[in-house]
C-alpha cells in the first residue's frame, strides 16, 4: 500500500493503533487501488485523546502566547519542507491533481500556521475606563475543542482549525473524513516535531458515529465542523443541547453574477475557477452562474471552448488539470444530478459524461437555459457541473441570487465598481468576490450565512470564535453598599 501511515491515530503525542476498531480503506480514486488500511477509533482511543487534551491544555494556555506562536511557525516550516511529499499524499487520498495539491493544500495549511502563529502574541483583551474604577477583558481559550473535517481539502481544513485553536490556547481533537484520513496524521506529526506538547493536537479516525461521539462528549467545550448541511444540523443540535459554541462551515449553492459590461475572459476564468477547480468539490463554488442577456451566448461559447480544453487524467502527472472525484459514491451522485438536469430540460453545452473506463472521472459539464426551479439550480452537486442562468436586470438578479436557503459565497463580475459594491451589499452571503472568485487568503475571514453556516474561519474573526471573553471589574474606591 502506497501511503500506509505508521498507525491509524495520533494520540497524546504519538502514533497509536487499536485494531479493534473497524477497518477503513483509503482508496485512490484515479484507479480504485487501496493506498492505506486503517482502523476507526474505539471508545478507548477517543477517551485517550480527550483525556490527554484535558491534561495538557491548562499548561499550554498558561504559556506566553509568543511561545505558542513559535511552535506554530516551526510547524509551518516543516509543512513547507515536506510540501512535495504531502502534495503526493493528498493527491493519492483525494484524487486532486498534483498541480493543485502542490500549491493549495499543505501550502495553504502552512499559511494558516504562519498567520495564527504570527498573531498569537497579539491576542489581547481591552481595558475599559469607568471613571474612578475600570474594567478589563481577558480573551480565554475554551479548553478542549473538537474539529471535524470534510474530504475535499483534508490538510487545509485540519490546519484552518488547528492553527487558530492552538494559537488561542486550546487543545484540539480532530476527526478527518473517513474518505481522506491520512494528511491530518502528517500534520499531527509536524506539530509534534515543532515542539507542540503531547495531547494538544490528536487525530482520531472514524465515521460519523465517531464524530458524533466526539461532539457529544461533555469534555468538549467547542466544536468546529466542515461538512454538509445535514451533518451540520445534527452536530449543531448536539452542541445546542449542551449550550456549547460551534462553528459550522457547511455547503452552498452560491451565485456568480456576470453583468454585460464584465471583462468576458475574466468572467469565464472566474466561472471556471469557481466550478472546476478540485473537480468542483469546493463548498464555496459559484454553481449558479447568472449571465446577463447581452453577453450570454458569447460567454457560453468561450466557456465551452475553455472547458473542453481542460486536461483530465492521471492526477500525479504535473500536466493534468482535473482529476477524478473523491469517491465512487460521489461520482454516481454527480452523474445522477446530470441525468436529472437533462431530463428537466436544461441544455447540455458540454460534458455530462463519465470519462474513461476506470476511476471516478467526470467531464467538466456546463448546462445552459437553467431555471431557478430546477434541481441543478437548487441543490449542491459537489462536482464539475456548472448551471448557467439568464437575467436581464440588477434588481431581478439580486432577488434570484438570494432566493436560496444557502448563503456561503457570491461573486460579481462587472467593470462598474459602484454597481459591484451596491450588489455585494445586498447579497445574502458570508464571503463575496468582486471580479475574482474562490480566492480564500488566510488573512480574510471565511464562512457562510443562512444554512451555509455559523462563525468564521481565518482572519482575526477566527480568534473571536476560538476564545471567549471574560470581563473583570476592578473597584478602586470604597464599596458603596445601600444596606
Ligand atoms: P459530511 O457532512 O458527510 O461529513 C463531514 C464530516 O462530518 C466527516 O468527517 C463525517 O464523517 C462527519 N460526520 C458525519 N456525520 C456526523 C455526525 N452525526 N456527527 C459528527 N460528525 C459527523 O460532508 P462531506 O465529507 O461529504 O463533505 C462535503 C460537504 O462539506 C459539502 O456539503 C461541502 O459543501 C461541505 N464543505 C464545506 C466547506 C466550508 O468551508 N463551508 C468546505 C468543504 C466542504 P465521515 O464522512 O467520515 O463518515
């Protein structure tokens, strides 16, 4: 097996095995080969991870923030030094092309470690003058936190949670998706090598039941999930029962609006980036592409030409631009959406088929003449399938863009910057792009509104979701008691 880790879990500073847990096979979706065989966490493994976190966290929180930051900065260097190896691991686990994983996965994770390592020492409270008295606030960690990841950006998701959680003085027990269990172990190893004390970042493997057991454990003070809306509802219900905070990075059906005056080539680039990168398996994708009447056919012609030039193939070949979907189940699901869109009367502009005889490849697919009521305009596909809809005026497109239970992201392409800002201000979305799409620098908060989520990752906003505020009033005079 090409990517067998030292053991299934990383708990209390070391790899740990428990063969009593159910077998999980990690499959390379380009050819169906098994690249690693691990075991899901037993209750004993989960308990060991949580006990270690409870033990280690107070000392970590009591350290000088600059020391915590230094550990994260060293871990970032280790990830960067191992980038090529981690990129290959991520490609084998997810099927994403190496051209992407070399630049977007461990590299983005390293940036999160750098950013939060860099600001760790700047996380402070306020002083509040009160005349003769004063008050101050402390930004305290929650304690032991749980992170749960999806399968599309495994190491990035692990870093986007671990870096701010640890910078703020928390411990984190992380459960990756059972489809992509491997790179979180590499992150745990890198953090340990960087000097992170044992117990502060543990990785436990398993399915939704392990995730549910982790979330439900009373030792967990805060939960951060990246996953589907359905899972988000379950996890948030559990945390609500315990009145514990949660960050939810969930799915979307984001609008990308192209006005007549947009730079056509840039708008096509945005739509391609926002639908076909990572074979379309990105939560913030602009999968409802609204194109104004005047340029729609020109837009579709360029889109078709460029989509058909995308090189699908061996994900380990540096020239490959699109790999397979992450699993056979996801491939069947995506092909089902395509069939139903055709049956509903959407016009297939390009793609629409499985590619090749083995692996989970689906051609980049564009549907035109999509109407708001069609399933393809309402449901998250999570595959390389773009729906193009028409519109005539600004007011109309804003109303239609907002007519969705989701609100993760949105994009606007126009040369009229006054219009761009006016439209963005009215869009119900947590993250918006003007004349760009799917750019998620760690400095910029990321997250959704409505059914797409709660809380924010990245930027200073993440600090507010990995700490809680304690207020301290200080009386400097005599106490004025009424009785
Ligand atoms: P899922 O919701 O199926 O799974 C997400 C994680 O939750 C997995 O680790 C899963 O375990 C776990 N899980 C499942 N059930 C439970 C439960 N009851 N309690 C606790 N944990 C549970 O999502 P996918 O992995 O299929 O990822 C795709 C989805 O993630 C899409 O909807 C996408 O939009 C969203 N996503 C959102 C992002 C964002 O930042 N907003 C980014 C990336 C993806 P397992 O699957 O291993 O059984």
